[in-house]
């Protein structure tokens, strides 16, 4: 019997403008939850962050998510968009490598990343 995919939702805003322009934490979470429901994922945790993307090592919610990934508590990470994880290519590469290393998939509500060498290239 196949078990349901355990999904952790990660949402982040870095400016007050994002809260006001339709990408608030609540709107991101709502879209991520709908995405999970459409795929039969079970949402196990929601990580909400108001923090600049420049300092990924110092974001408390992201740190807790990464700890959960390392402990094997997550099958999928769902983000509204890739830039909610990070806008810095180096930080993003580290995070994606860590996610992949632990056999976790990354799903984005607004974007599709092809799981291939070309997809990874386009991602960067």
C-alpha cells in the first residue's frame, strides 16, 4: 500500500510590499495548500517566514524545514515560487542539493522544473 506524500509548505515574504501585492504569506499558503490537495499530498507542516532572502542560513523557519528534511520527515517541499526559497543562485544551489540529497522533491505552485540536466541548467 502506497503512503501519502508528506508535504511541508514553505512561504516567505521579505518586504511589506509583498504582503500587499497579492503574494502575502496567507495567499501563498492558500495556493500551496490547494496545490497539495490537488496532488493528494498530506500537509505535515507549514513554515512561514518574514525575512530577507539574503541570509538563508539565518532564516529560522527555513532552518527548521532543513532539519525536518534531514530527519526524513518530509517527502516534498512545496513553495509558491522558486524565489520564495531564495533569489541567490549560490544559496539556491545549496538548498536544492540538500533537498535532492535527502530524496525530497521540490514542487512549485507557479513554476514547473523539468527533472533533467536541462531543467537543472534552466533553474540556475
